[in-house]
């Protein structure tokens, strides 16, 4: 099995959580999953959980839970929350987990150039700390061009809804989401 994780994030300063999710796709299934994700899009350039009304979120969660995708959700909590620090803390947990499960290339949704550099620097720091080996690499892709990045967006939305008190989507998603909680201070 050749796996490729796709990573996206969400956070809420008021709740004090940063959520970093990797959706691990078996490359054999990747094209079928892309087609499924494109079929879920309703207008716009990409599917985005936060822009969907509640009835669509139910539909998206149902489709999400039927995908042959494993989702690792790292939830970093801190009050106050400093998003970039929380992201680094989440990456220190997420990257080794992905490597243990066979990932060699991890694709992040593109952020701004400076933010992408921070991620690349963090990967280097994880290598120096020997949290990951030199074999793991990261790439960046715009969310509009890679439908597989919409999967971690949905997982982040489900996890964030639960952190805000609505666990219905999380229950509906079932066991395709594995949550790891950390202190993001």
C-alpha cells in the first residue's frame, strides 16, 4: 500500500484549539476519491466546510465517512492560542505518526509563501530532533487544484464543530477519524 497524506488546518481562538488533520489516501484509490470529492462540490472553486450550511454538512459527513481514507486529527489546546506555535506543536506529533504509517510525501494545502517556509523549517526541525527520518518530504498544493485536500478540510470542520459543542458530525463520521489531543503551549 502506497499512502499519501493530505493536510489542512482549522482553529478557533475563542475556544483555544488548533486542529491539524492529515487524510491518508491509498494511491490506488486516489483518482476515484478525487471524482467523489468533485461530485460533492456545489458551485465555487473548491469545497469548503465553513461555507456550507448545516444540511450540507450532514451530507458531506456521510460521504466523508464512506471514503476509504484514514484521518489523523491532532487537536492542540491552549489559552491563549497562538496559531503558528500550535501548528508547530501539532506537526511534531502528526509527522512522526504519518511516517510510522508509511508516508514518505505529505501534501499541505498552500498557505502564504512565508507560512509554507515555516512549515518546511518545522519539518527540518523535526528531522534534527530525530522525530522523523530524512525520508519524509512535504509538498504544497492549492486547495482549488487538489480535491483530496477537501477531505482534511471536512475532518477539521467535524472536529472543530465537536470542540464547539456539536458532536453530531463526529458521531456520524464514526471511526474514520482518529483524534490525538495535545497541549499547544
